C-alpha cells in the first residue's frame, strides 16, 4: 500500500522550468524539503494543484480550509479530545471527507509520537476520494516546507509574468512595424509549440499559424463546418480538453477593444502542456490582436468609403465611361470586365430578442450589418478575390462572376456559406439575384433587377428568401407599381371579402387558387384538394357569389389571378 515518492514516475515538467503558476502535489513531493515523504493514499489526486500551504493547529480546521491548500500537521490536533486516545478513526475519515469536499490539495502528517499507524479506514477514504495523504519524516521542519513552497510559487508567477510581458513586447513590436494577424499568430504558435487560430466573433478564421503537424491536427478537430467557420459557440474562455485528442488541450482568450467583441484567439496543443501561463500570454496577445484589428478596421473604413462611393456611382449609372470604370476597378483590385451577376443581400427585420432587458452586456459585437458585410466579403474573397463586395447602409452588393448555365449554382453556394450557422452573425437575410450580364454598361440595370428580386422575394416568401429576377414572373410587373395602396385597392375590388386575413377568406382563396391552377377543372381540383365533388361544387357557387362567374369569364379569371398574386406579395 505504501509507496516511496522517489519511486514515482514524474508526469510533469521539471521544476527548473515552471509550467504554471501552481504546484501539483506530485511536484510538491519532489521538493528537497519533503525528501523521504511517503505517499500512503490518494495517488489518483497527484495532479491536484497547490496554491497555498497551512499548518493544522486546531481540531476544527474545516471552516478555514481554502481550495488548493496543502495542509500539514504534527498529528497533535487530530487526537481525540475526550477519550485521550491518539486518534479516532471515524473522526479522521470525516476529516478527509471534509478536506476533499472543500477542495484541499493534500494532507501531510508528521511521523512521531502524536501520530502512529494510519487507520485503514482513513486510507480507504483518501483512496476513494483521490485525496493525497502522505507522511512527513520526523526531522523535517514545517518552516522549511512552507518557505520552499512559497518560493516556488512566487518564482513560477514571476516566470509566467515575464513570459507574458516578453510576448506582449514582441507582439507590440510586430504591430508597430506594420505586422498583421498572421505574424502575431506565428509568434504565439512558436512560443507555445501549438497551432494558433485568430477568428471573428462568428468564427470566420482570420489567421492560422503553427507547424504542419499541429495544423493538420487542428483541421481534424470537429470544430469547423464545411465553410471553414470555427464553431465558437462550442468553446469557452480558458483551458479545455481538445475534442478527439487523447491529451490535446485548447486555450481560448477573447479579443475585446472599446467594449466591442472582435473574436477569439485560440491555441491548440496536441500533447497538452498548456496552462495558466498560456492563458495569461494569450490574454496579452489578444490585447495586441485587438490593436491590430482596430487599426485594420480604421484603414478598411477609409478604403471602404472610397470603394463604396465609387461602386454606388457605378450601380446608379452615374460613373465614368465604360473603359474608365474598368480601369479604375482594376486599380481597386476589382475585375468587372467579365460575365457576372449582381447579388443584393438585405438583413431581415427581426424583433429584438432581449427588448425587455434593462441591463446591457458589457461587451457587444459589431453591428449585424457589419458582420453580414464581413461574412460576404470573406466568403466571396475565398472564391474570387477580384469580385467587388461592398456594404452600404442597408444592403450588401456583390458583383460575382458567373455564366448563364452556372449562375444559380454559384449563388446557392455563396448563400449557403454565409447564411444560417455558417456565419454572418447568423442573422436572417434576404437575397436578390439579377440576370447574367456581359457588359459593365449593364450593371445599373442588373442592380435594379437584384433589388426588385429581394423586395418581391421577401413579400412572397418572408424572411430568408432567395429570389432570382428571371423567376419572378408576373410579380416582376407588379413590383413596378410604386403605389402599394393602389395594388391593395385593386385586390380588394376584385376579391371582395376574400382579400381579408380571416380563416374563411384564406381557406376559400386556397380553393380558388387550386381551381385556377387546374384551369377550372372541377374533378381534378377535387382530387388535388381531397374534396368530395359536391363539396367543391358548393364552394364554387359560394366563390361565384362573391367574385362573379369567373369559371366562364376569362377576363375576370385574369383579374382574379392577378389579385391573388397581389395578396400573396406580403407587405403591400
């Protein structure tokens, strides 16, 4: 049952190179001041952390025990006060259970006249609770133990602060010399021999660094979706095990600046070895990353204004001649001299989820529209870095290269990568797509088509709709009518009470639409609606009493069909 500490195989780094602020019980037992100490129980708790040390001088020590505290005693306070016996087994078991419950690290008892053989019940309790229990040689003084433990803890903290400070200075130098996120990630990866990821709040990867093997292990983690987005919602700040790795660890620190959430910096080590030092260093690195991101956003804001102003003129047809537009776009790293479609994405209006809350969170993300713009830019850049993507005050406009045959596939792939769980802040947005154009001169017309498509698509299908201009049909003509009240008046005049939103009106409109779809074939309509033939004949009579004889009057049928389309277009 007894084991000599010297025979234990070390499972942590050598003490000469501190691995963390704290000291594990196993490391503690290897200190010179505890040479010859004998671990008698609780081997499963050797990895417990020691942050402080205290001497038991009174029997009722439990109320004053702190987490991660090493307790040492001569054994005298453990004597049974009433019976005068050296110890009471039941009381010692309760002591071990109380110490374990309060998060104490370990208990060391000095061998001597106050404490003889350790009761089997106490040893069993310590083994059951993985609570380290060891005997201290009689000639060791507690002052030596306390002095050495505190010295080690202070040295470890000083070392950790020095590492973090040196990293902070190195990273700050990188930023001041014009470096960016890839250089910062590379510096952190080199220091910790780990893979490092810097990502946006919604998981868009901004930079990665590390050795090839570390990056391969990072890619194999079940933390990325097919679009490459990191599932930030599955991570939390601090240290955590890496899913799918036996000994892997993940360290996470948030990137905050000016009350704004700019994302996360994440370190992944295949063989572990990360600790509190890593967390503090990552927090320092996150501060420098926030500085780099803020600088980048400031520069980007200026560039985006020039780009946005120019593209707005192009979209509105107020720009220079075609040749000059192509040349100026080339200077902006845009290629518009090719076949393409115009895509317009607009955020849907969503009610505030926390409208009733009186306390706002201290750190907020970028505005949803900014995140949507960033998501579109990153997704498009990955597919074609010369495609223009600009965010305006209420929409994101993309000029995406596409051919007649593959336009739908290209657009669907883009939207799938931005929408839903794939990013963009996961805010619902509607999308309108123009026809394929082959000339810069057609851009204003295509932009108008895409805007009409997103407007009609939202009215027809609600939030999150995707509408292609070529697929709008008669809705394209109806969208040209700017006066929504006039359209509504037309629908009400033609449909009468059927234009309402009560259950009976909606039900009869469905029957009416089915009749029109089958060219007023009563038998076919009855089959489609699963109605009895006589039931449908009764409904037709009711409809004709409201609308007139639409089954025999083709002009009236046309008016009714158009009125139904107007009602279908929500928002009019």
